[in-house]
């Protein structure tokens, strides 16, 4: 047993003072009556009652105050130690510690700017496993890959160019050490962030780049400094400037060709720090496409709160103090006591408790019906939204994802940011499950070992595409099955990503929304690749015209050609011609083909009719599915807003 806030016990000193004040007040009142009334007339004029009720009232009041003070001190028990688990990726940072990093062509100098970039990376990616390598003439691992970002930050604060025992700038050695370190993690692809000016690199750089490519290491090269450069400082030389053998001061400049080569040949990215580029946003956007894995984080003690066990006695003692200190007549006192203790609690409280108990007891149909009844009977908007959220939770856990989608949509009317974030998260999860169920006819597995299951996803999609190619009537197959499920899946998952982004906007600490959004984008990108492969295979399998085919033979009449644009021309159209353009208005006056929010993601009976507004009769199901993927290709940039740029302006101007 321990107390989270023991300072509240100081108030217990006031309880003896309160008791002493009550005793002195009673004696003072008794002395006043002695002066006012003569002793021989006191029994006739003053009707004295028993003092016991007043002393009992004082005793109950003191006990209630003691219970309240103890509850404020928050007594706690220990429920054991739990290890936090999260999905993350490996991010290794290689920091240049050569003497040229002290050049002041950027303020205050290149090394300080590099440290600032590392601090921002640690702050923007709290769930990634980060390590630190320092290199100059040789390379060393100063901080191994860990989720303890505080330890990495402390190492970065202390490190400087004096930590490097050998001068120079051996980039090849740093890449080799980073590749070997990341290999030991067992992950197929990892990220390496190199912070350097790229000057005077040594070693076989091309061989190390090839090794990084084979090991699945993607390099994000961050250039430090300017191409104009500045003098290399050194206190051991006159004028604090390092000179060469001829006595001329040495000028260090940023070498963008070296840094750009590192990023380009490993399919990474290159940027220059300090020119308005949001480096943490760029790195975060790049590594979210890498494989995520479950890892253990910090250990924390789980406390058990006991303060609620003291609140009920405090309330009972306060009520006893009121009853004991008040002069009641016999009938009225009995009636009041009966009214207090025999009045039933409101029926609404019983209904809420019953709904909650059904949800905790995994009686999802009963909980769904109970929360729906409460929501329909509530007049307060925020309270109604909370009941709708409970209704959606019960439906989701029961596997009724269409009902969950509808309930979570109505829960979005809440003004509470936390409830709004959870409602967006539940709605995104429901839409994802609807898309997966339409493809695999079952619920998506929740086991971390099966996330993401790209091999099974590839098999399911390829089976759909194979069935579509076997049919004789592609249009009928595209409507009844095949691409119909794929189109519904694209619509559901595109909406799911938007809701995950909205959940993050309402609550930036919602890690589940970020992980689920990244998982959904992984599947959507893989689906796009599979559709492109299917299109390529279909085009390759089409028979090619042989020389002489289609030419009139001797003795045969010239074939009659139909006028251009006539309906009889049913030949295949070019891939780029898909009917109406994406920005054109429909000619039939039907307006936009946007679905209602409550209809997104579900395969309802009127799906065919709702899609007529954007369906081209000359467009194949495969082209339609690929078009939907193209329309939603910018989902990973976050919530769609007009004029959205890929990278925002940095929060700090260094």
C-alpha cells in the first residue's frame, strides 16, 4: 500500500483543532446560560435535551473529514509490472563527427544543426527503434537500436567531434557498420539516416552502397552546410583556421553529389537541412512504407486505486452527522429516513449499467440493443453520441460491421475530442473489416504475427482476377463478383484511411489510428501493383495480328467500313479513353456519384444503381478498379484539403 499524494495528510492536523473548538464552544454556551438564568429557575425556564446527538454529529463529521482526506491522498496497490508493446521500425542515424562539422556556414554550426535534426526525429517518431552511429576516420555505435529515446537524446547532447579517435570522413565505413548492425535485427528492410557534409569521403563507397542495396537498407541523406562553405576552425592553428601544407586556410563545402548518390542508388531520399524542408516529416513519410514489427517498450508499474473505497464511508458519515445534529420529530424523522433509503434509483442508471455489463460480459447482441434504446431515448447530443459509440462498439465486437459503421457515424456528432477520435477510429476499423470480409469472406485476423499478411492477400486477389478472366462475359462477372468486391474494397479502405487520419487529427497520441492507417495503405499499394500486373498479363495474352491479316484476298470484295463513331464499332478502346473525364460533369444530369457517408464501405442492394453516375459503359471492371485506386492515390498525405502540399513548413526555423 502506498499513497500517490501523501501531502494531503497535512489536513489531518486540523481535525483535533476542530474537536477542541467544538468542546470550547459548548462550554462557552453553558456559561452564558449560567449568567442569564438563576440556578433555581434554570430547570423551569430551560428545557434541556440530551447532548449525545450533538457529540455523535461531531464524531461523524470528523470521521467523514478523515475519510475524505485519506481518499485525496490516493491510496494505491500494485498490480504488477507490464511491458508496453507497439509496432515500430528500425531507424539508424549516422552522424558525421569530422572537424568540418564545426564550420559555421550555418548557424551556429553544422554539428549543432545535425543535433537539432536528430532531436526532431526522436520527437516526431516516438514508437520507432532508433540508434546512433558516429563516424569520422572510423565508425562506432554510440547508441544501439532502442525505444528508449531519452537515452539516445542524452548521448546526442554529449557527443562532439572529440569523440572520434581518428580524423577524416569515412562514409563507406559508416555504411558498412550500419548495414551489419541492421542485419542483426532480422528485418528485411530498414532505414539509415546519414547527417554529413559529404566532404572528403574515404573507402570503397560504391561497394558499401551495393552491400546496403542487397541488405534492404534505404539511405536518407541529409546534407549539412552550404556549397559556398566556410573556413574549418581549429584552435591549434593561428587565427583559429586550419591550413593545408602550403599554409592556405582550408575551406569546407557541402558536396551534394556524394549525398545525392547515396540516396539515389539505395532508392532513398536526399534533402538539405536548413532550407525550409521539414526533415522529420520527410523521414516519417518514407519509413511508414517499411515493414513494421512488434517490439517491447518501457516497463511500467500498474497501480490499483483504492480511493473509491473511502468515498462511500465518507458520504455515510456526513449523512449521519446531519441526521444526528438535527432535532427531528419522531414521525417526520422516520418518514425522511424511509424516503432516503427506500427511494429507488432512476431507471436510466439501471439501463446504462445493464448495457455496460452486457458489453463487458461479451453479450454483444444484448449490449447493441440496450445502447441503441438508450441513444434513441436521449435528448442530449453529447450523451446520445456516447450511447451511439457504445452501440458501435458492441456491433463491431459482435462482427456486425455494417451496424457498427452506422453507429460510429452517428457518434461523430459529439463535441468531445477524445470521443470524436475514438469514433473515427472505430469507423475506420469497421470499413477495413467490411473490405476484408468482401474479399476473404471472413474477419481480418487480429494476431500480431499475421499482420500484415501480404501473401494471403495476394492469393485472394489473384483468385478473384483468375475467375474474372475465365468468364465469358466480363461485364456480368464485374457486376456480380470479381471486380465488384475489389471496387467495394477500394472504396471501404480509402474511406477507412481518411477516418484514421481524422482520428489522428483529433488526438495526435492515438497510436492505433496511425498503425491501422499505415496497414491499410500497405494493402492498397499492394492491390495497385497486383492490378497493374494483371493488366500487363492480359495485354500480353491478347493475340497479336499476323502480317496479311485483315487484308482483302484476291477475289473477295472490299469489306465495308462503318463510319467512325457508329455504335457498331465495338473494338477495344485505348487505355486512356475511359468515357467521361474525372473533372467533367455527367451528361445525363445525374450529378456527382459520391456516396452518402452512411453508405460508404457497405455492399448494399443499390450499389449498382449508386455507381451508375460514374460508370462508363465502355470501361472494363479492371479499368474501373484501377481508376478508383488512382483517385485515392494521395491518401497517405493525410486529410485531403485544397492546396495541400506534400511537406509542410517546419515548426522551427533553425
